[in-house]
C-alpha cells in the first residue's frame, strides 16, 4: 500500500534531534512525519540517567525521557511510525522514503538516525555478542553484579560507562591502547578515584574467549601477552553513522562517514537536512542534538515557504 499524503517534512529518526525537529516543524505550520524503528528518544532511552539536560535538577532516566517525548508527540498529534528505513531517493524535488510496507513522500527530509558502535575487531567478539560482549553498560550492567568485567576505550563514553558499571561489578579492568585518556578531565578524575577500577594502559584485546559465554580475554599489555579472566567486556571503540539506506545517495560526508552540513543543517542536497550525532560536529550530546533539530526544522520551513 502506498502512502498518499505528501508531507512537508519527513524525519528519519525519533531521537532528541528528530523529535525536536518535529516539534519545531509543527509549530512552524509544517505537516511532519517521524519514522523511528524503536521508541521516541532513540539511543538515550537505554541510558540509565540523563543528568546534563536543563530542567531536570535530579536527572531523569532515559526511559522516562522517552515516555515524555511520546506524551508530547501525542499532545501535538505528531504522527510517528515504527518502521525500518530500507532506502531513500533524495535528489528530486519530491523526496521518497521506502520502508518494508510503504513509501512516503516529502518536500524535505531530515536525516537524524544517529550512530552505531564500532566493532573492536577481536576474535570472538561477534560470536559472543549478547553472551558477555556488550556495547551498552546501562543496558547490561545488572547482569554482571559482583562479577569482574573489562571496559575497552578511553573517551567519554568508556569513562561514563565505567562509572556506571562500578555500581554493579566487583572489579573493572579499564583497557586503553594509549597512555592517557581522551575523555574530559572531570570523568578521568572520577574514574581514577574508584577503588574497584584498575586501568591497563598501552593494552589491546587480541581475543575474547569463551564458548557459551565470555570467560576471559587475551590481551597484549606493554607488548606482552596476558590472559585476563573476566565475565564480560564492554566495548567503546567509537561510532559510525547509522545510515545504510544512504549508500546510493550522492550526499557529501566526511572521511569518517558523517554527514557534512552548514550551520542551517543543510546537506549537499537541496531540501535535505541532517541533525544530531549523524552529522559531522564537535560535540555529540542530547542538548546539541536537540539544537540541531530546531535549526533544521526552521531551515526546512524557510525552504518550503520561501
């Protein structure tokens, strides 16, 4: 069945960027549609606490935040369809988005489908995914209560998830391939002050061992091979733009695959915008994603009504 309505703005992704764009789009008089394969809020829904967003002095859980977005969408009658995006056609005057069951048409499109975690590339990583290998501590930490785990990485994500894991695990080995962290100093200081965390500098993971579940890691520490017995491993090796549906589109991206925009969130294709983590930017946070979405929707309205 083909969707007959022509939307002013089709939003790919219902995270903070996509939802804020919908909010601003509706207020600007646009007909909008959000396509999101999960619930509103995107990846933030799996976060234990959101502590750095204005207006929540005690913080808020990711799930609660997502439910508030859904409530706001309902109040404003913003249509949300839970579908997987298969392909897009963005170079014409009318943009088309294809899902398994329908094709949607829009005058403008906002790409806001975020990122996905990079694989570490160690032997056993794919085979033991979900059986001790995880990319989300806030999702899986409770499974490792009073157990020993490893965290791989040295950026903000690795440090934040180490702090969260410390509530559950009896011991955390923080594995970093360099001799200093890349995360912000406040997070570094907090992690280094946790008695249950042991940092393994200049260390890489060669193999994740186990049959039905993780039983340990083969690591190379300061050039020497070593076995590290752990029950789980949490990997933070960077992230990749989550937009396989763009593979045939002539949209300009950075050398790392993130969409290039100007300050109005305009991409290299007229009427196509990008917002949030999927675009090339300095800071990937909920608040910057929301700001991107507001700018993108305002620019889309200007494009349509000019």
